C-alpha cells in the first residue's frame, strides 16, 4: 500500500506537470468568463471565505417560525377578496384570463370552468385596509403587525413538488431544506437544542402528506437535519433515559464511552469520532433542555386563553404554535410547523371554516405573544401554503358546497416580525384573482428575502456538491425590498 | 522572391495613396457629408485600431532589439514587413476615425487630441519605416521610442473618449458609499450621483454628450437633452430618464445601451424612487419622510454603518473562551464590535455566569436573561454593562426595589420585563427610564392606572402590555380520563385530569349528562365496581364549561357455554366471530380494528346458553357511536329469556333514544336489569335503524350498529 502511494507521488514528470498547469490556467480563464465575479473582490466564490463572513450583514430575524399550511389554503377565501367572482358566479372562466394555464388532472377533464366567489364575507382591517375573510377573525386583529403578500406564484402544480420547491428551492427532492440551510449558515444559538425543529399537526380537512424529505439536510452535514418533535409524552424520541437509569449512571456511562472514543481518536485521528463525542454530549444536555422547553404546565392562564384551550392538547396546531414560541424563545433558529388538511377540492365552505378555526387563533396568538415579550422584532413568522386555488369551481356549484383546484399563478401568504414591514399588503392580482398584476413574488424571491432577513446574501451561501455549487435559491431570486423595514 | 517584392511595392504605393487621402480628409473635415455606408466604415474604427497598435508595437520592439531575429534568415524583411502591415492598418484606422469624428455626440476638443495623436502615429510610423529601410540606425531607435509613446497616448485618449475620463484609474480612487455616515449623507451626492457616474456619465458628459444630454452635474440633469427635459416634475413616472431606463433591454432606446454596463435592479429602484420623490439634490437622507420609499432603499446602502460603536472590539479568543453551553456570546453581526449574550438552561444558571462577563462588559450591548432565576441582589451586577442597549428580563422573577439600577444604563433602548410580578411602587423607577424606546410590561400584574401613568411620563417610549384577559369566554377542553383498564373483574380505579389546574371536574357514572350542580365533584380517584359509563366535564371560573369526555368501563361477567349468532356480522367487521363479544377486549375509536362487530343488513341475533342455570342481574351492551360514519344506537333491543325449565319469553323490549345531530365518536353502554333471574338461555336481538333520520346526509339509508362486548352479571 505504502509503496503505491510513494510511486504515485513520484509519478510526476515535466509533461504531466505542464499539462496540469496548462489545464488549470485554461479552466481558470474559462471559469472567469463564466462566473464574472470569480476574481472580483476578496471573497470570490470560495465557500470557506463566504461561510466565515456569515452572517453577511446585520440580521433582522435571528429566528424563524414557519407556519406551513399544507394542502394550499384558498387565497380567495382568506386574503384575496374578489367580489367580481361573486358577480360572475357560475359564468365561464374567460380564456383571456386563463391564457392556457395548465391544469391538474383533477379538473383538466372538466367541460366547463364556472367561476365561483367566496361564500364567506370579507371586511377591511387595519391601516392598510387589508381585506380579510370572516373565518380569520383573530388574524384580522393582528393585521397591523403582518405583511400580506398577495402576489406569490410558483412553478409546481401538485402538492409534493410545490411543497418541496418551497422548502428546498427545487421541485425534486434531495436538496437541503430551508431550515437546514439556516442551520448550516448560522449555526445554533443554543447548543443544548437542535437548530432546526419540526412540528406536525393535522386538521379535519382533506389532507396531503408531509414527509421527512421536507426537513432533510440533503447534501449538508446531517447535524443540520430537522428534528421532528412528536406529540407523545416523549417529544424527542429516544432521548429519555430508560426506567431505572439515573442521571449519574448515564453521566458515568457517557464519560466511559468518551474516554474510549478519545483513545480511538488519538489512534486514528478521524474527526467523525470527535463529532460523535460531541453529539453524545449534546444529547445529554438535551435531556434536561427539552423537558424544560416542552413543559407547558407553567404557562400562565392568559397564555392558554390567548392560544385557545387546544394548546394544552399535544399534537394540535395550537399546542405546536405555543411550543414553537417556547423553542424559538430558547434559541432554536428555525421552527417548522406543518398543519395538514387544506386541500379543498370539494366541500370547501365547511372544511375551510374548520381549518381556519384550527389555525386562526393560535397563529395570531403567536404574533401577539412574541410581541408582548419583545421578541417579534427579531423573530420572523411566516404563514402560508404551497400554492393557491383556482377561481373556478371543481365539480358543480351547490348552494352550500363548492371546491377549488390547485392554482400556481397567484396566491397569498403573510409574514410578520423579523424585519418585515408591518401593516402592509404587497402585490395585487387581477379582478378574477387569477393572474398577478403587481409585484410578483416568486418562490426564489421569497427564499432570497427570508435569507436576507436572516443576514444572509442568498447568492453567497453556497455548498459544493457533486461538482456544482448549490444555493437555496438555485440560480435566481431577488430580495423583495419593498417589504423590508 | 518576386512575389514578396511585388507585394511590398503594392503596399508601399497604397501607403502613399493613403497619406494623400488622409491629408485631403484633414483639410476638408468640416465639410464632409458622409453617405450611410461610410458611417458604417467609420464605426469600424474601435475594431480596427487594435491591429495597428499591436503590429506597430511589435515593429518597434524588433527595431529596438534586432537581435531577437538573429536566427531568422531575413530579419530586415520581416521587421519592415510587420511595420508596413501595421501602417496599412493604421491608415484604415485613421480614415475610419476621421469618418467617425464627423458624427455628433462627441466634444470637439477631446476628439482633437485623440485625432492628432492618432495621425501622428501614422506619420511617425511611416517615417520610421522609411528610415529603417535606409538603415539610419540611431534615428531609427529614437523614432521607434517616440512612436511607442505616441501609440500609448493616442490609445489612452481614445479609451477616455469611450469609457470616460478616469476610466483607467477609477478602481484605485473609487469613492465608496460607506465612507459617508448615514446621518451626513445627501440624496444626490451620496446615493444617486455614484450610480450615474458609474453607469451613465461615460456617454453623457461634457466631452461626449450623447443625445445632447449631460448627467454629470445637477444643472444639466435638469436641463435635459435633445428631446427636452428628462425629468417630468408633473408626472414623475413619465420622466424620459426613467422611461429609457425601464425600456426592455432589446429596445433600441434602452439605457444604458445593450453591451454597456447595466443598472442593477436596486439602482433602478433607487433612481425611480428618487425621481418620484421630486428629485432632491441637496436634501440629507435623514430629512426624508420616514415612510419614503427612497429613504428605505437608500438606507440599505448605509446599513453597515449602523451599529458602529466607539469602543474597540473585544479579543475574539477571549470571547470564545467565555462561551459555554449555557452562555452564548456572539457579535451582533460580523462587522460589529457590539456583543450579545444569551443565557440558556435555568438549572445551570448562577450569578457567576453574569459576573464572568466582566472582561467584555464594555462590548456587551444586549443581554437576554429570560427565565433565568434572578434574585433581587442580582440586578446590581447588570449596572456594570454601561453600553447595554437591549435587556430581556422576562420571567426572571425580579420585582423588588431593584429597577432603580437600570437608570444608570444610559444607552438602554429596549427593556423586557414581561412575566415579572412588578410591584406598583416600581413604576417610579421605570418612569425615570426616559432613554427607552421600547418597554415590555405584559403579565406584570401592574394595575391599569399605573400603566397609564407610566405611558404619560414616558412619552417617547413604546410600551407594550400585550394580551389582556379581556373577558372573552372560551370553552375549556374536556378532562382527561386516566385509567389502567376498561374491562375489570372486581373493581377499578379511575383518575380524572385537566391541564389547567384551576378547573373543577364533575362526573356521573349513571349515564346522565354531567353538570356542575347535580353531578359528583371529582376529588379523589373514582372506584367503579360495576359496568358503567363515566361521563365528565371540566368547569372553571372565566371559562365556559368543557364538552363531555366519556369512557365505558366493563365488569367482566359470566360467559355462556354456548354461543350462536343467527346472522353473521358484516363481512368487513366480523372480528373473530361471535367470540369477539366475550373476549373482554374493549374496542377503541377505530371500529375497523377487529374488536368490534358491525351489523347493518341483518340484526344481531345472539343465542346464549348455559349448561347450568345462572343468576343474571344485568345485561350490558357495549356500543360504539359515530353518526358521521352512519353508526347509530340500535332502533330496538329485545331480550328473550328461558328460565329453568321454562319457555322462551320476551323479557324486555327497548327502543333507545336516537340522536338528533351528529356527535363525536364515542363509546356507549346500555345496561338492563335482570331481577336475578335463574337463566338457562338468553337471546339478544339488536336491530340497526332501518332508515337514517332526515338531518343526516345519508337520509333513508340503513344505519349501523357496532358492538364489542356483551356483559352478563
């Protein structure tokens, strides 16, 4: 073995050296052509230099809570008020509006696309006079703290690719999730808790699955993977000591293992061994940190009222919102919630009202709660689904029932805190609620903005994998300056 | 070499002809009227000029150092050939240049210098060629050197014409934005001018007024160009300047033209906002309306300037050494000397953790102590952090006469005291904290009046009192019924729990709805000795009573020796057959689990026989109800008995109450007293409802009955 290494080392001659140097210079020149700022400035594209400079500028949002409404809540029954649809109820969607938009297999076979207006009423709220539907009364109360973006658009038309696109910047899985990127870029604030936590809940509405690939670390180091908290008595699985094991015993055991590992490390020098020791230690600290964070019994009564009594039932959206606040308060960089059940192809009035009831109070409570603790200005909260819903009815319009198919061209989300301008509405759609007329925000723009708020230049946080450099925003994305404080 | 010499002589003749032509052009320059095709020739000037520069410079080197060619067979021919070729190209270049100069848009005087040095290159080169051929050695070298100098000067002047005057040196003396602090910055000089200078002025300046427009001085910007003013004060969005910028890149009139350095997205937004905000030249940024879009955009250019402090950065290694798992110190951002400190894990906290920050007390601008158990004395140590701007003391338990200490922190802008029981007299200390921008007082038990007073004395502070319990009544969630087993032999113990401590729990075991007046109040674990449905609700002051929680508990009974079902259960819900009804396995909310038998088409008709007659006190039927899943109480329950040596007779016929709306999934128990009959055989007929009621979506269809256990006691 050693002989081969030696031979390989000697297997250098002038010709090889020159050809390598030649190639090297050639590729440098080519590289500088293809990547104009390769030699610009001192940072260049050298990942290490870039990472060392993180955050690239003063972060506005130190922590992020993402309230993902999985299944795609209808913008037309929430924040995008389109009275025209009620006027033209039942009439055909004009082709001049649809402009050949592809449809999902669920409605592409429909012979007619009757427009349908919201069965719920809308009122204007706040300084921005934002329209909010009657099924979100609590959100209406915090309208002056949030920024509603009515002009989101995406490329995907089905749940899984759309969700994956939102979370990882690509429609096909295997890229790191947004939370993983932040964990990679900014590290953990509190070394006793994971930097990226995931909480799941499910409403009664028609649901779509969420999979662990949404909080994957992709090609990043596995320490950046999202840690899923479960609704059971053990929020983090396999963290508790088995019955009969005392903390001292555990400490002793870890010390012994650590000294064995240390011996191995001294022999082989493999950094993974060191990483292992660190991870055991972190788990040991988590054994006290996690119960302290997840304990809601000491929350004052007014908090229960604020979030609604559901927050006491583990696994509900309200409980997850409360837990998200507690995790965030304790320095968890990124808390990702998913609330399933927003896929209203049919039975929309009934299901959507129920879904809204599940999330409205607790989402608003989270904003109020962060605000009253003085944390809202450094915590970014995002509420929204993976795409919008069509302005035409899926199936037949009945007196008390209709449905909407997937619509990627325009939908609404809201953001609050963490450097986002409060009390504004950004973007506008046409009177049919079908196309964006003002300030479109693409998913990559949205991601670039989030990274910007976290103090990261989205073009400079890169990771080289399989010969190419990857970013959360892939090859595009513009920061939406208009919504920044 | 006849070919060579012929080529040389042809070229030399062409060169002489060119000299003549150029002389004519120079003399008649002002009167030239060019046809369009020659304008194209003129525009090849920037392309052609590179050839003579290179060729002539090579020629100069060969003249100066002839030894380079010592190995060549005919060094002289080579050198003169290169010079000749270079001269021919320079002739074309000069001609094209003279054509180009007739086009408008260039400042005469600037062009003059370039033009004459360029022509000088041509003339000097020709002289050199001639003297080289004649072997005037010292003259050659002098001429070669002057030619090289001339080429450089002409080239530089030309470059200045196209790229702007200080194009070459500008990277060395760039005026960066960041050198001016935000407070001093002017709208034009520090935000707009640098953009124009970089992207526009090279074509719109004194020496090169494309479109007769200059953008290098405010007065010219206001004057405009050949198409009139470029800024429209009436309708800013119609301003020519903006319109040209916003045209698509492909458009002929797009500015800067395709191929030139383009304005970035941000720069366009800035210019747009600046024009809309009525084109201020001398206005300071700080004097702009806080809401102005221009200000918001411009601000980001100065962001790195914010958070600069007069104190020096702390030693990085020192900061690192002070970090531990429960105390995290980090710069507020990489370029800042300011540090923020977060404390985590209250069990690992003690006062030493704060005192340990002494070496970096000057740099610390933000401390987060939320949830750390602080004692009254501990506040004093915070006074050491003179530069503190942000302090989070939420839920630390402070509350005594300690807030006074904070008045020494002159830079404190944000103070969070939420969750602390602050005594009313402390407001005096708080009202002295005039330096605060933000004060968070949620859940501090301060009375409303005190807060009002505070607001009156701290007029510049935003006081946040957060969510107030404003008398809205919410529904409590149901109690949790905690038990070890639902089927028991002698007796079982059941506990009721509720996540909110202040709740009172009421329950019934006789299948009546519980309420807070007539029902039993839960005080200690409930002991059940017979099959029962436990129903419980929670009540608390300030809340609406909870919905009901209920669980069925079954006392295991006598098992008949012979069992037979006249009709089998539905194929999908057949469990383990008739045995399922006596396996003492309580079913849960999943009616497809195999622990439940489901009946729809046929009634459940169960025959039970005992080898020896048994005394039966009661018959209990354990049901599952879920109206949304079409599962209803039975329409009829019939109990037939055959006593010792008797005949079959119907003992009881019951029609249970039907619900009039869909309820949640729930377990139910129907109990029938049997008056201690000595029974040999028993027959139970349970009929599903034939037709679902009107209120149900499946009106008219057959209902289901689900049974998991029959209990005979």
